C-alpha cells in the first residue's frame, strides 16, 4: 500500500481525533477563564425601585441574585436572598441597586433617624391632606394660634395616614408622624389645642 493510499485510508480517523482533541482543549479551563470566574461574585440587587420603609417581604419579592465583577460589589453587599431576614429599607433604592447591610433599618422609625420619635395626633383633614398630597411625606409642622403661626418643627415625616382618596375635607383623622425629639413637647401641646397645621416643603 503506497503512502498516499495509507494517508487517504486513515485521514478521516486522523481528522476525527484532531477535532476531539481540539474540542477537549477548548473545554479545559484556562488561566484567564479561571481568573474571570474567580473575579465574579453573587450580589443581591433590586429589579425595581422601592421606597424608604419597604418591608422585608416587599424587598425579597423585588430582588434577585446576579453575578458581578468583584471590583463592582459594594462593601457589605448581600450575596443571598436568605440574608434578607427582617427590617425595612432605611432609604429609597433604585432598580439595579445592590442591597447591603446599610440598606436596612430595624423599623420605619429607625429608618427616619435616631433623633426622631413617633406619635399619633388627630387633625382636621384640611390641615394636613394638601401638604401630603402635593409634597409627600416630609413636611414642616406649624401651630396656628390667635396671634399667628409659629414653627413647631421642620422635616417631620408622616408615617401613616388615611387614604387621601377616601378622605372627606371636613373630617378628622389620626395620623402617625415622626418628629425630632426636642420638638415633641410643643407638638403635643399644639395637638391638644387643635392648632397643628402641616406645610409641604
């Protein structure tokens, strides 16, 4: 058998072996691939924006685990949904934002800040609903007396109130509000005298 005929006879087997060898080589981990794999870590991120005070259940329903380059991971970032065990969001988070230990507070009061305390007051709807509807939950609080209006506190946070859509303009309602600790006494006196008025910022 001539050399040419031998080559022709065994060429398909040789090519098949070469393809298998090449494929196996492609599957072998290379240094660059290994480095890339080691440089990526799991991170818990939000799939949609959530407001300050969102509960742990809301957060879990809006979060997923993604793989990211290690250098892009924030300090204290969570790597598993099991890390979300309780508490509320301490600040509003945007879609795609990583969840870290600093993302959470014990409760909504703690999320507002350690210098705040919480109380409930009864107010006429016209005294607070407009400010909350237009400006949101952060308001300034005034006491309206016969001699004029005086500032009680700035930057108070309305934590709970009746639905604005169901509120009657002339009705009274109990709202829960967080105020700075040093303004609590003045707030309670004004509430007792039915003098409170909320003003949007």
